[in-house]
C-alpha cells in the first residue's frame, strides 16, 4: 500500500492521521479509495517516514498526476506530520516544475458538525478560512486548487450516513482526477 516508487500518472494521496488504525472516519474514507487503480497512498505517520527523502518525494510528485492531502482537523489545522512534510518536502518541490499545473485537493474530517464552522459558531471560522493556507500553498507552488471534500462530525446515530456520503464524494472526486489524467494522456501530442 505504501510503495515509494509510484507509477507515472498516479493520484498521490498523503494521509496524515496520528492514529489511523483507531480512526473510524479517516480509515473508512481511505479504504474507499486506496485500491482504485491509478492511486498511490502514503501514510505520513508510517514508521519509515522518520526522515523525508526530498529527492525521492520529488520524483514521486513529478510523476504524479494530482496530489490529495487527507487529514483530520487538529487545532484548526492538519496534524504535525502533514505540516512537517510541507516544510521539508513541499517547500523544496514547489521551487521546481515537478508539481506545477497539477491539481491539489484536500479531504478533511472535523470533530464538530457543519454549523460549528461559521462566524458565530463554536469554531468561529469556516472550513474555507481554515484551509486557506493550503490554497495559498497550491497557488504558490503553481498547482491548481480544487474544492476540498469535507466530512463534518455528527452525532453517532448519523455517523454511518456521514461516512457513506463523504466516501462516495471522495471516490467520485479521485476517479474524476484519474479520468482527467487519462483524457489528457489520450489527447497529448507526443
């Protein structure tokens, strides 16, 4: 599942969850897309990522057709390993043509329902406001920001519905990224 030698043209999904094995929502979402042909998944909390090999990541991202960042909102941002990956890898790769023009999509989960993410709500900010740094990073790196997929927390009685809806949207969006790449490859003039 975590092959550091992804094939050219794959959608690369970076998952950053400090305890993915115990996660209900993020694990379910990832299970929906991880086996799709054309997807390569990297768990940033995997033991092998004690050190990030920037050159290796540069190759992976250069060969990728799109980049997806999946994480739960922790303290109004991504967990530590996503930020560390951004600081150590994305900072370097954004200075190269490796990711220019490629889509960047965020899929995130929240601990609160949607009504909390608004002015006057419990969190005081919208998800779009909280994800603005990722949009800015995409723009800075010359990537194409795509609308995020957000799976809001809900009561336990509705959790199954919330996960199913989020998983369906996630799968459709990843398949769309793959279809766009295949269409681009079939119309390319080599």
